[in-house]
C-alpha cells in the first residue's frame, strides 16, 4: 500500500494543462489582445479592414523578430540595449554594399556577418570578461549607431544597385496568400525559436543559466559559450529585422531603429519574460509585440492624441507585470 | 580495496597552508563523516576530490589508479559525484530537468536530436522511487520542500555509476523531519555499495549515519576512527583542540 501511494505521488502531475495555461501571463496578455481587437472592430470602421490588418501585422514584425532574440537574452538573465543601433548598422551595411554595385546576396551576407560580429563582441565581453550586460550593450548602442553614420557619411541611402527591386519586394512584397512577407519571416523565426527553447539542449541550458548560473556551471553546462551564442542570436535578430525593414522602407536613415530597444524589451516583458532571468517564451514575445502595436494602431483609429501613446504602452508594461506579482503573492501565502 | 585513497595530500594558497599532509582511504559502501571547525580544511579537501583544486603535494588514487583532475566534470567521469551545499538546483526548471541538467537524454540523431522528455520523466520518477522520496518529476523545484530538493540533488548522483558521493552540509538548512529524510537517503546510497563522504557540522547526523569519522583541525587530520569507538564528546574535543590527537 505504501509503495503504491508513493508511485501515485510520483506519477501525479502537479497541475493540469488548463491550469498551467490559465496561470500564465502570456495567456492573459493574449486575451487582452483578442479583446482589444474585438472592441476595435466594433468601435471603428477602419480597424477590421484588410488594409489596416495588413499594416498591423507587418508593423508588428520588426519589434517581434527582435523580441524573439531579446527573449533568449532575457531568459539567461541578461539584457541587450544595442539592438536598435545594430538594426540601423546592419541596414546601412546592406544599403552601402548594394549601393556600391554588389548583389543582394553579398549585401545580406555582409549585413549578417556584421550582426554576428557585434553579437560575439558583446557576448565575449559579458561571458568571458564578466562585464555587466547593461554596460556593454549600452556602449554598443552608441558605437553601432556611430558606425552606421560613418558607413553612410550620415546620408540617406535609397538606391540599392542592380538588385534594388528584389530587395524592395523581399521586404515590401506579399508573395504568399496576400500575407506581408515580413510576417512570414516572423512566423518562421518564431517557430524556430520556440522549437529551440523547448526541444533542444541549447534551449534547456538557456533556461538553466537564467535560473541559477552557478548551478549550471557546477553541473557541466557550457555557460560561457551559450551566453556568447544568445547575444549573437539577439544581434542576428536585429540584423534580420534591419534587412527586412530596409526592403520595406526602401530607404535607410541613420536614425532608423532609434529607441527601438525599449519597445523590444517592453514586448518581451509584456509577453511574460522575466528580467530576473529564467522565464520567457517565443509566443510571449510575439504576443507582447502584438499588444504594443495594437495599442499604437488603435489610438490613431480612435482619434486619441498620439502623445498618449507612451502612457498606454507604459501602463501595459506595468499592468502585465502586476498580474505576475499578484500571482506570486498568492502562491507565497 | 579502497575506492578512494588520499596519500599525504597538502594544499597551500600562497603562505596559507589549508590542508597539510592528509592521508585517508574510503571503502565501498562506507559512510564517512568529515568534521572540523570552519577553516579546518574540509572544503579545501573536498574541492580537491571534486576537481576544483589540484593538490599542491600528494597523490589521490581511485580504485588503485592514480587520479588527476583538472576540472569538476572530470571528477564526475571518474564516478565521483558531489551534492553541493546549495544543491546547485535551478528553481525555474522541473525536478526531472534538474536531475538531468548537463546530461540531458535526447532522441533522434546528430543535429536533429531533441530532448527526450518522456524518458527523462520516467527515469527521474524511478530514481525518486528508489530513494523513497515523494518527489514528482514534473514539479518545479521552486515549489519543493527542503527534503525534496535534497532528493533531486541526490537523484543526480544516481544517474551515472557513481562510486563515491560527497555531500557538503546536506542537513544545514532544513527542518528536523527533512533531516531524517536526508539521512535515510544516505542509507539508500550506502546499501547500493556507494561510498558516502558526509561533510557536516551536526554531531547527531554524523553519529546516526556514519561508520567512521575523520576530524580535521587546522588542515591536519587529528582523528580517523570508527563511530562505535568514539563519542560526540570526544569528537567535539578533537574539533576544538581540547583533545590534541587520537
């Protein structure tokens, strides 16, 4: 009898699938997104039009793609403030390379290489030399934007050489069922990120490092290489977003992506990533980005002064984390 | 034959002599209490066996073969498992994930190998059953009691064919009921022929589970005797220096 109860206890699941979902911040933010969409479809004529939805989904992508990379960094307990500038620098490298007459492959390769080098630089300083992530990436925020200005001589780049049209359709087209291309890239990248986090040893180690870095080291997790990798992935996501955004906008200025890092961090945090590390999901990053974009979009449609935008987005950040706090209080009681 | 044998091990950090000419041997299935005051050299000694430090002098032998460790991971490869004082657990992961941390099971092959959740849950469940601990593999460690957390840390040592388990203050920060749980976990390890080195401050724990007690003072071994032929009073005297050496 005693053995069978032990068996039962060990075999028991702590919580059902449903209560797990109901307890997650991501789920409630998702509900908020859906509720806002339903409300807006009734409250305004312009919201549920295909043109507006096309705009929203496309606008979401740039923040969402970077938020995927940022989520990995945040799960390890780090932060990457350089993504906005890295996006700008990668766009500029792409633009300048193509403007000089090289093909799109060369441009994209140069752009991605730039992102990976910056990510590796951040990562090595943080993981191997023990620099605080905040400081390193704050420095890189300044360096990368300055390099973008140097690369372009602070001019606007809008002619992209022989593959000009291809680049523009890559970012601005809709090759598949009328869905904007950037949205497709976002979905593919989100699926990859989600898979990696849940099903690979790398993903498991990312969570372990955020949960208890010391424990991860003691149990033989290659903590330092993994930290370098997450900063490379974060910079890569910014680089990819930069390439897509270049194609969409058709022009690059040196203030591209200014202040974007805060939106990206906000998206990740609203989606449930915990800045203390150890918690976060790919779905959360997308949903957080969606909520921010819907707030922005709806304020315009509802005729509310755009100056209020910051207040609403800021409140969303605080509210989302408030739910998390309330849940923790209940558990500790 | 002794599973682990230390001969004339010394370790100094600059001018500080942390461990001085210590020799000891541990038999399979033996529980040895390693005692001493703060700064007596217990941690340094354990860290040498765990591969964190290399001895300045002396040799270590495992099953008769010389043992040279450069990294903690190598100790594990030789069948030395450590239960750290802080348990080295990740609160945000499940019990099973913690048990397999650093040694995840995967299925598929090459770059397509994915984590094998089902097998890890099942194996972790079996280990908890073997340890007679009411610990659920799918629970987050964050929500567990001190005894369950110990069970998770100890279950780790059962993944490989450990020959010797070093436990650093396993009963320092848990309730009385949980102490009993941990001590019975130590018995389970011993019953399977695993040698256990129990580093502890708590006299009752050592006297209830250990077969032998080794006392260090100021880096030197001052006693190494059967529990049956010693007493808490004597060991206290040895730790404090009231009794010089036996």
